[in-house]
């Protein structure tokens, strides 16, 4: 495992526990990206997931989503993957989707847990076409995560050290969570601090699968991503959360702008909470 490097990229990860965040202040502090908790197990969506997404994207931060899994329950990897994808589909991001595996997941033992994680990662990767990664503590990864997971990048947690503990599956980390009690402008309490390997960051932002902007602020997505976004907006229109079908039409035509999508996300979030907009 490599050590921390001052050239790496500052990333935070957040959930409902960080409360309402001043995302402009976060961006001004030098943070470049954020991993946002989207879902947990089956049937749970973080209540601040959409507002965190809207605020972070408006502030110009790179965004990714993570799912906290519960393989120690009867939940299948496929079912948890479907639940996660249902929540995040239609929200373009440039950082990976991540599987958070820790805690009681160890009850499965190394072999079964490795297979479960493999199933989730493969399902999400194939269904979404988006990059995925796996998050775990350094000791947990060493003890429970087998070599068949090595094809996916590791986001590793190990506090109060500059170099995380080695394991038999990965020889490098893509992202390193080095503190669970960091302080960042715009966030009232503690927040997890991470650094993303510079080479990995550059790899992510050099691919065509990520949402880039043209000069007119129109998002540049692959055709399958436009269709997925259009289907998502179509579904929101049919549920009454969007008042005009034109947004789905713009997505199907590949003409939706980043600023428009950020606004639509704010509208949907508000209407889900019963606020009239």
C-alpha cells in the first residue's frame, strides 16, 4: 500500500449525520469531491441524499454515491444492487459508485462475503455501465475480502497513519479514508476525510463515461446514459413529481443541461417532502 501524498485529491464522504451543509464553503476549503451515502440494505434511502447531491453539484464538486450493505441478513447481493440503482439512476456523477462493507458483514466469513460483494459490484457495474469500487476498513479487508475482488479499486479506511495496513488482495488503494473526525468549512460537526490517488482521479476524469460539460453547459453523456436519464425523468413525471414532460424529452434528445438537472433534483426533493414548487 502506498503512503499519503500531498498531490492527491481531497475528498469527503457524507450522510444524514452531517446535516445541512454549506456546499460553497466546502468547495472553498479545497475539497474537490464528495462520496454521498445513497442507500443501506433494502428499503432505506438516506433522507439527505438528494439535497446533498444538489448542493454538491451546484458547488462544482465531483460526486459519487455509496451503498452500505447488510449481507449478514437474508438480503441477496442482486436485490441490494437493484435498490441502490433505483435510487441513483438519473443522477449523473463523475466519481464511482461504492459498496461499503464492514461490521456485521463479517458474520458471513471470508469466502461467502467475498462472493456476496462480487455479486453486488458486478451487478451494479454491468447494469449501470458506471465505475464501481469497494470501501472497507484496512483490517477488515485483510481478514475478509478475497482476491476475486482485486479487479475493483479499493477505498480503504485506516486512521492515524500515513500508510494503511497491507492486505493480500490489493497492493494499492484508489482512495484512503485517513480520519473520521475531520473538520471542513461548511460542515458543523466531524466528517470523514479522504484522499484520492491522483492517478486514479485523472483516470476517472479522462473517460467518456463521466458527465462532462460542453461550452453551452449541455451534459456530454453516452447514448445509454441519456436513455437512462430520460427513463428516470419520465418516471418522475408519471408520479406527478415533475409537472412537464419536456424534461424527459430533452434528456432523450441529449439536450438537457447540468444546471437544469440540478434544479430538477431540487424540485423533486422538495415535492417528495410535500413542499409546493
